[in-house]
C-alpha cells in the first residue's frame, strides 16, 4: 500500500516490534540477529472449539439413535420415527461439526488471502505499512499481513480466550510467526478491543477476523468499532470479517462518516450456513477506507 501523507509528516509513535525469541536458541540471541527461519507447519487452531465439539457429539448420539431400532429389530412405527429423527440429528450435527473443522483448517486460510488481496484494491500494499490485528488469536490475519511487509510491522492484540479459539495464547501465535518466517515483523500485545492502548491514527491497516460478534451487546460492538476508527489513519484500510452483524457494522460505520464501504456477501456458503445455523453463523466481510 502506498505510504499515507500523514506518515511522512508524523513519525510513528509505536515502538518497534519486540522480537519473538526462538526457544531453540540460547537466551541472549534473538531472531533479529538471525534470518527468520521456518519451523513446523503453522496451526491456527479450531474456532469455537466448544461448539464444534457439541456438534460432533450431537451427531454421534443421533447416529446411535438412528441405528438402534434396526439393530434391535424393532419394526414398529414409533421405532421407525425415532430412527428417522436420529438420522436427521446425526446428519445435522456431523455436517456442522465437519464444516467447522474444514473452516478452521482450510477455509479460513483461503479467506485470509482473499481478504488481504481485496484490501489492495482499496490501497495497494507497499510493504512499509503499520498493521493492527484486533483479536489476533493464533495469528491468522496478523501473520498473513506480516508476510506482505518488508520494512513495516504488524501488531496483534487479544484477550486470549480459549473458548473463542483452541489453545489461544501468545505462545501459539509466536510459534506460527516463526513457522511463517515473520517473527521479526510482529509485536504481540494483550488488551481489549473496546479500549485499544494505542495513540490516535497509528495504523495504516486494521484487520479483525471473527471477533466483534463475541461482544454480546450492541453498545460494546459499537465501542470496538469506534476504537478501530480512532487508531486507523485517514486514508487507512479496514478489513472486518465476522460471522454475524455485518449489516450492523456497515450501518454504524456509515453513520460515522465512512462512505467507502464495500461488503462481501459470502455467497452461497453464507446463505446455506446461515439457514442451517438459524442465522447465528453467516460468514461475511466488509472493507472500508477511512476518510
């Protein structure tokens, strides 16, 4: 992305990224002293692991209920109905659980690259951006953005709740950064999206992936959006993906004077999964350019 005019006239006030220490090296040596190396394959975790576990368990129980009457050779109409219901429950639970597994292991990686590519349609990447990932988790978007940087750096902030993502921790993010060879380009912070600990207009790009819906109250979600706009520089790019409330986010951003907002509907996948989940899971996204 091309440097913003304000970036040339006002030096960045954020500290340079703290290097992620390679645990295989002696303590006195940091990764800034050696070229970044790729380690094991990155693991960006399972999203909503408790929900996925419940879906797979429900499907398994449904399958047991479905096959029990035939095995017990009970051929009456009640048993037939119980078996049919069991098959429906099994199909739903196993389908949703399998989809969540696919989404966590494959789908979100593809979505990451698509979103970062689309961000370049608003302002091309130049490599010197200062990027913030709000609710970075194990680093899916943070690491993806850092891979596109050269002299810039990326900052990730999270509260590290494991109910939102399996084994969610700064250590997991550090391991993924080392795996992707970008540990020297990132910094990791702990904090709340509703009270970001950064100065106004600090970032060229702000990312947030499947995070803000975790705030149950609309006022809290609006506060998070206010904070994102506060730390995003004029002319900066916002990439916001979520599984719910995208229309709400768009309406609120528009009310705050953000006119260049582009929505990504999610296509047939969003429609189907939205119907199957009763509207609670409808992955969509928006991109915006801060005025």
